[in-house]
């Protein structure tokens, strides 16, 4: 028999130790920190990783989470350093009020395995609040016959700080009739009292103004003041006296409103009206107390008019004043202290410290599923809570410290039978009668990952308008997974590829959660017309499975480019285009042609021309499609010689884009020479004979000099004609023409009223010289102008654009492998002879004009 009992004891001890170590592996010990209030955000509370024996990598992989029972998250964990830091401003007074101890409990939850760590952060008070009186000025009426030594209770200052930072002392401004005494009350509370030290004399001083100062014990000391005005009265020399200076009343927090709680009573030795007493709350009584209690002024009955809440405030103190109706009024004072008794009026609450994790169907017994805590705002037995789980589930609750529990598996799981459990937990307190609450906790059973995600389509075609808003959604792809839980959670990503030698991730990005593809910037159809995106959907299983799809993006053209003027060249550069037309021009005469191009495509690039404004709209017309400006009628003498046309160029897009060109046309008479192409020189009204004589002499001198120069050049060219070089060109330059690819081009261009010839030498890609000669359209006058050399490379680019837009025809001939001796000699002689003749004609025109 003895052996049997010993065996059973050993078995129970072994079972007890098994449960103890199982609980110890789930719930770790408690860590405590102490910090002052009002710390800055980011201040370090302590090294959480070190104190919990966790590495920085463990904090990440074990998904460390922090929860606060206070509701607001005042702290956070710096994952990079493992430190517990302040997350928000902490006001001790707002959290704990006047409580001597202020502790914020925190719970740290880690997974794999699931563990709970309890942390307490003590908030130390700092002296950040000054003492405050509820009223700035207190009025007292004291009869001059009042005996010395009488004490008058004064209002106590309130300081939200606690401990040594709360109110410690009071001082009173100097007055020969009054002094200050401090009365000690229970709870180490101090009440200032005004003591009459000298008999008052109303005729000598009817009013005494005193300043009461409250000082706290902080460093530095903070103060608060209130003003006391004492009015000295005559007669009525007996003050009402309460039967008790302090009334202690105990009441339940569920007392019915309207019930009388206590009755205060005072007596006055005077007779008549001097002995009639009226009761009232002290002037400094807070409004919160006035909304709970009511005092009958005649009987002294204090009744309940508002609700009491033990959890909010366990004690209330009210100062009562009894005044007689004599002249002057006399008053007595007492204090009523209400102590509340807690009742079981709060049902317990069930709080999930950690959300239940999905459990694999092959999980063993004792696997922690969730951490649960219970709380009850009541006190004593009313606040003791026990948790129970509904029978019939393969789960159980394992208790730990301070109403904390772990929900663990206690049986075999089979996902094929039950993929999810809804576990009902009941919390019951120990009050009388007991109160309870229930909470449903869903627990999912996970499967293995054996199905890859599948897109709804193998490929997608997306049509996107150009110039979209950056950040706008381009398209949304969607994939589904037949697995469950984490195995069915899909994340989307874009596989790296190149678009115009740039990574596709520079153009778009994808929301990894919902598959929405967004544009990172706007697209330009003129630069990019189509590209493709490779999207991958991957589940969160282990090992993960994935599938791909292709999104083809087609950019649609928008009318975002205005027509650009390329001819006339001066208008293309933004300046005014000057043209000329003889007054004798017939109807349909081509004055000039405006040419524009549009970078858009399709209808957006169809260009039309319109005459928007004109000096005389009846004189010119503009072709709608070619941009040719022609004479609409014959010019008359009454027409203004300077005509200005504003030509509007529009495309066919929506909205319409447009540009304008301003053309200035100068009407010329047939017998009137033009010196300047842009404006007429003002003719002098008179020409003196002396000026004419000077001009004739100058003309003769220049003509003789030009003739001599021409003869010298001609003789020199004849002598050197037998040599391989040209008299006008260096040998090295002439040798370049041995190159069969080097061409000589003479181009005659008749752009409206201005005629010019260009002599081009060399291949089109070289930087050789070209010369341009401009002649007047009037046959009587031949103005020769040598324009500065231009680059043939630039000319090639211009010709390629303007070739189809020039209003008149051009002829070009090329001479390849021409004889150096004959070709160059003739070229130079022709140029010199032409220059000489035109120069002489120009001088004659200047003289005789």
C-alpha cells in the first residue's frame, strides 16, 4: 500500500513539472524599465533585444510585435538596433492622474515558437505642472468683532504632478491682522487656513487684500497664486458651527439618483435672522462634483443627481459652507468625504494578445495557436477572471500569469474534415452575481503548397493614350491559386526586360498585392509606340510556385504637337517674314508659300492654312492645304504698299493645335528701284548740284580703279592658265576636285520676288565654302549681293526639308571631273565680270536715283 501511494505521488510530480516547463517555454519572465515623462519621440527606453536575449535577426524572422494595454502605442521597437524607443508624447498626468505609481504594461509577442514577454515601463513624474487655484479671487466677509485665532479654510491648490512635485507649502502676503496655518489631513494632504491674528477695525481698514501662493516641491519650484479679498463687517458676532468638521460617507457606486446620501447640520448661537443658516457648496467646488451631488440650502441634505463610477474615481471630497443671514454674514465650514464601494458592474473582456496563426494539419500537440488575456475594470473578487473553452474542440487553454492564457492544440487536426474552427471562449468574473462575456476565435488549418497561381489570360493587350498622368493605373492583372492560407497568397512582380535599352521598371511599376500596373511617367507616341511587360505571380508557399503572363502595351497617339513652321525660314525662327510683289502682278501670282509640319500622326497631322488677319483681306488668298499665298486680285494704286498677313496653321486633331505666321509683303511699282529689301529708304526732297558732282567724281574714280583691277586679274589669269592651278584658287583646293565624289553645284532659286543663285563646291558632307548672289526681279536693275559663306552641311539639311515646299522651280547641274584649267578659269572670270558689271550698275543707280 505504501509503495502504491509513493508511485502515484511521483507520477503527479512528474506531470506537474511537465506542465511547468511547458508554460515556461511559452511565457517568459517580466522586464521593467523606468523613464521620466515627456521624453522626446525616439528616445531610447532600453535595449529590448539584449534584455530578452534576442538577436537582431531573431527580431525580424520571429516577427516581434509590441502591444500596449493602454490602447495607444506609446512605444515602438527599432528593428535596426533592437531598442525600445518612445513613439509618442507621454503625459503621466493624462495616463495615471494623481496615482502615486504609473506603470504602462507592454506585451512582446514573438513567433516560431510563439512566446509572450511581459514588460512594464514605469513613468516617473517630472515637475511640468504648476499649482493652480480653481478661482482667481476669493472673497471673505469677517465681522470686526470676530475673536482672534479664528481660522478660515482657504481653497487648496491643485497640482497634476505627484510625489515631491506636488503642492508642498503655502505662503501668504504680509498683513498684521492675518497669518497662514497649514492643516494636515489624511493622505498627506495640506489645507491652508487663514488665521485672524489681530482684532479687525472696520473704521481703520474696511478691506484687506491678501495673496495666497502655493509652492510645489519640484526643482525648480513652480508656484500658483490666488487673491483673497477680506471685507470687514459689523455686528453678528457668532459664526455657524457644524456638528462635525469632517463627514465620512461610504456609498455604493450604483446608488440611485435622487436618494439622500448624508445630511450636514450646523448651529448658530445668535437669534432671529442672525441664527438662520443657509448651506452651500464652497466656491471652488469643481463642476464635475456639482453635476453629481446636490445640497439643499435649507436642510443640508446632500443627494445624488448624477452617476457614480468607482473605476473613474474612488473618492470625492466637497467643502460645505454654512452662512447665517445676519449683518454682517457669518459662515462656518466643514468637509464631506465620499468613499465609493465597488460593485460588479463591468463584464470581463477577452483580448487577443496575438492573432491566431494558421495551423498546419500536421502540427503536434501543444502547438501554441494564440495568446489571450482577460481583464475586468472592477476590483477585488469582481475583477478576478477565469477563461473556459467549449468542449469538443481539439484545443485547450493553458493559464499563465495575470489573466494571460495560451491557446494550444490538444488533439489531432485533419484539414480534410475541418478547414477552420470557430472556438468560443467564455470569460467569467468572481463577482456576485458573476458577469461573463464570450469571444469567438477563428483558427484556420493550412494545407501544403501544390498548385501554382494561374492568370485569367495567357497575355493581355492594353491600349494607352500618350501623355497620361504619371502614377495613373495602366491595367490590372489577376491570378488565382487553389491552395489555402499562405499558399494562396499571391504577390505580383515585373520581370526585368529592356525597352529601348532601358529597364522596363523605369516605365511602370506594379502593386505586389493586387496586380495593378501603374505608369511611372507619361508616354510619348512619337518616341515609343509599343512595348511589353512580363508579369510574374508567385505564391507564399514553401517552396513557392509561380507563373508568368505577358502584357502588350500599345501607345495611342494624341494631338499634343502644334504645327511647326519650317518655311519661310525667318518665320520658322520666330521673326517676321518679308516678301515683295510688283503692283503689276496678275491674279493668282504666287507671292510665297508657308510650309509647316506636325510631329503627330494620322488625323492629328493633317494641316490646313487660313488667312486669319490681313491689312486688306481682298488682296491675297491662302490655299487651305498647300499654304500658297497668291494674289486674289490685281493691286491698284490705292492699295497700301505695305501689306501684313497673319496666317493661322491648324491641325485636324482634338483639341485643335495651331500656330501663326506673320508675313509682310511690300508692293513695288515697276519704275521704282528698291535699295533695301525690308524697307524703302526715304527719298530726299531736294538734291543739290554739289552733291551730284561729288557722286559723279566718286563714280569715275571707282570705275577707273575697278577697270585697272579687272585688267590686272585678267592678264594674270591668262599667264597662269597653262598651269594646273587656278588664279583664284589654291592648288590644294583645286586638287580636291580630283575626288570623283566632289561635286560643283550651281543652284538658281526664285523664291517669290527674290531671286538668288548659289554656287556650291565640294561634297555635301564637307565644310567647303558656298556663295550666294541675289538679283532684283526688275530687269532694269541688277543688284548683286554677295552673301556670307554658308556650310553645305547645313544647306543639305535645309534643302531636304524645303525641297518639296519651294514655290518656284530650281535647276541644278552637277559637273563631275571637269577640267581644272577650263572650268575654274571660266568660273572665276564669270564671277569677276558679273561682279564688276553689277557693281557699276549699282553705283549708277545710287547716283542717278
